[in-house]
């Protein structure tokens, strides 16, 4: 297995920007995800790692080996594409064995390796089937087996679940994670689906417009988003603007546009947020941290009018108008009566749950 380093990598297509200044180190054995909306540069970055594109600037290393200008077939990476790119006229066995044939692995050994990998991806017994006789989920597993059978140093997956229906997608993501843990293989995964990224990855790189926004664990990205884009792209959040009216010890008091004064904690701030009296800040508050308050007054208790109530069984979700702002909350159902549209509601915003971003 190998680590992967991208050292200030840029890719331009003529004058058009592809990706700009990607500078990351992916550890050996890590499950690392490129996440972002369409056109943000995920696939371009992955293709440079595979060798299908060469960087305009910067360099790429696998471990200590420089690979920036090495062609794809000499990189020892296994890749699964969005459309799988399987050979429809060949059997499952032939598809998986293809990479071994190209590498001139002896027949007996190839057969053994293909059978072992078919077992690993739970395709035993399907060797003689043609690709067009398989379900989408089975085709996906053939694509994975074909990438893994060559025993790559690095596994590259480009939106590998996008052709599957929702249920199968969920099952398959656990399968991929299981395989990755079992093999301990360095894996780079491209997706625009934040829940996929959150549930599978050791670390995530969030991209937008060809630029890296944040790199961190799912926990860091979710709880400490560095800016508005990351905060709203990952999960749901409330974004409130405000002005700092005082900083006392750890506590930061912020007046919102509608005149509410909320208290947050100084340590819950992105490095770029300026925490000082008079500064403008953006607060990110996750809906699930806000609970209905049983007291009418107190620190961070806000009063508003219910705009929308949604009962999902386990949860009660409200959208509440608080002055000029709207606040989404998501509370565990404790059996209390559900407030209706237009009713007054009091909500408690724990001060630990306010994150100052930019
Ligand atoms: P998607 O999820 O839609 O595949 P992505 O995040 O993978 O999007 P990329 O395919 O990496 O995005 O594209 C990044 C930018 O580079 C886009 O603006 C795209 O138009 C541009 N781009 C990508 N490949 C080429 C190319 N071969 N020629 C010109 N521009 C390109």
C-alpha cells in the first residue's frame, strides 16, 4: 500500500481552470474522499492521480516515488468508473481476469487470483455469466473485482454507486468499506453525495470551483466548517449573521440582525473568523442541537412563531420564524404535544452548538 501526495497541483484546460493548487497528503491505508458539487474538480484530480491527465503545475508522489509524468498502466492503481466500463460481450470471469492477461500472469495463478477476488466481492458461482445478465449491483461488484485483482497499491473510485438505486447504494457502500478495511488498501473516492462521504471516509476534501475548501475528518467537516459553503453543503444548518457585542473570557456575545443576543464559545471558531467586539460573524447552528425549551427565559432561549411543523415519528422538525430569521430545529420526539403553524415556541440553542465561521 502506498501514501499519495499532491504537491501544489494545478490543472488548466487551455485557459479554463480545472483545479487549482491542490496540496494534500493521503496516508497509506486511508479512505480519502473528494467531495463537492458537479464541476468542482473532483474527477480531474482523480484522473491526475490515475495518470489520465498530467498536471499543468505541481507534482504527484506515491510513497516516495515521483509519478507525475508516469503513464496510467505503469502506476499500479485500480480504478472503478461511474459507468463501470465493463466488456459486455465477455463473461464475469473474463472481465475480472482481463488485467491479469494484459500483465501476462500465468493461467493457473490468474484463475486462482480471480476466484479469490470473486469470493471477496461475493460473486462466487457467477464466473460464466455474461455482463448483460447481471443486475446493476452485481456489475458494480465485477468492476470492483476487476480493479482489485491486479493488487493495486491504490484504489480509485469515481462515483461508483451512482448507477444503483437508493437501497442498493446504501448496502454497497458498506460492502466497499468492508473490503477496504479487510484489504487495508489506500482508497480515493469521488462523490457529490455528502452522506456517502461522511459514512465511509477517514478524511474528506471538500472542493468548490476547482479549489479545496477544507480537508478533515467527517467530524471536523461537520462540526467545524471553515466557511459558508462547507457549512451548508454538508448536512443541514442554520446560518445567522451577527455582530459581536462583547467577548468575556471564553464567551462571545453576538447580536443578530433581529436583535437577539446569543452567547457562543470563543474556541468554536474557524481560524478565519475574527472574534472581537464590533466584528461581523457568521454563525452555523445545526438543527439537531436545538431543542424546544421548557423555560420561557434564559441564556440562548429564543422565542418565535412556528412556520412549519413536521412529525417523522422519531423526530419533530420545526421551522420557526424568529424576527427576521428562520430557524430549523430537529428534536427527538419526547411525546409532547406538537406545536402548530402560528403557535409561539421557545427554543434553546446550546452555546457549544454555535460555530463561528466566515
Ligand atoms: P462531476 O461530478 O460533474 O463529474 P467534477 O467535480 O468531477 O464534476 P471535473 O470533471 O473535474 O468536475 O471538472 C472540473 C472543471 O474542469 C469543470 O469546469 C470542467 O468543465 C473542466 N474540465 C474537465 N475536464 C475537461 C476537459 N477535458 N476539457 C476542458 N475542461 C474540462
